[in-house]
C-alpha cells in the first residue's frame, strides 16, 4: 500500500492498524518514498523460515559429499602453500 500523507490529515493510528493487519505502508513526501512501515512479526518469521530452509539445504548438500579426513585437509593445505 502506498499512501500520500499530509501531516494535517494523517492518522497514525489508522496506518498502524493497517500495518498490524499485515499491510505494508509506504510514506511519500512530494511523491517520493521516504519511509516504509511493515509488520515486524511477519518479516521476522519469514526471515527465520528462510534461514531454516537454507540450513536444511546445506545439511542435505553435505550429506551428498564424501567424508574427508583431517589428513586430506592437511595435505590440500600443504599443496596450496607450494
């Protein structure tokens, strides 16, 4: 939702109610976006879900990779230093 707000007729409580209902409110000054109000809980939950999905994808990928010993890692490091 994009709203042009005049300070005289703006109702912060109305805007907050819309944000609480899940809408994102963009505040414009002279037609230029200057601020955005968005529900905090929804974005935090979405971020947590994205992180969880990324971690699960990494774990699944690692299960497809062969096991590597510490000796192999040390050997690769030594080769890289040459």
